[in-house]
C-alpha cells in the first residue's frame, strides 16, 4: 500500500493538542498513549483510500490466531495493523505507538513485536511512531540490547516522530 506514508502524515497532522497531551483537572497535561492512538485511528480512517483492499485495524489481539501461533511469534496486540483481513498474504504494516517519555521496557517490548511480526508473520513494513519527542538514547539502548540478544541485526524498522500537534509526523530513522 504505497499511500500509507502519506495517509500517516495527513492523519497525524490532524491530531489536536487535547489528544496529544490529555488535560488533567488540577494538574499539567500528560501523555496518554491510548488517547493519542484512538484519535490517530479516527484520523487514519478519515483519510483511508477508497477502493483499497487494505484495512487499518487497532489492537487486534493475535493471541488466539492459529497461523500467527504457528510462526512462533509471541502473542501480541499491536497498536495498528494495515492488512487485508482474512489473508496472511495481505500483511502490509504493523505500527506501534509510544509517547517520547515511554519506559525502556515498553520500547523493548514494542521492538520485539515489530521484529517478530515482520520476520515471522510476514508484515512488509514495521513502523514505530513516537509522539512528543524521539527518545534516542532509550531507542538506541533497546535496539542494542535486542541485537545482542538475537545475535543479528534487526529488520528495517521505520522510526517516525510526531513532535507536536499540527505538523505531520515524519520518518526520522531506520534500523
């Protein structure tokens, strides 16, 4: 699905500040990944190309999927999948989302999921979207740890950054 990068840019640009940082009564706004993801899903669906066989779905639980289990991939519920439902040959992209202040263990978990879904389940693209800021040190630490654990380099993972409400997310690095 060649349009995915463009759709992602337009969708992220439409996310307002109230979904980026959730206002808190009596406190400062805070990052809430689910709030951002739900709005991103809404905006992706608004921009989704008419006539494409691909769908975008959020948090599909793959724990009971027999063909995913047969690959040896860990059970996971990725933030988003771009795929042709009902067709393992239509696995286009897996997308994980994390605020820039995400914890190292969460980044490691997401990198494992992105890697396994690309290598074992056959997704063509793996996208890791950070919003707020890009936690370069944490990402480098997580990547280095996973490479050391595996003994081989990671597949191509696209790192995107949506720095602030308004401007679109953009590709900032690849592994």
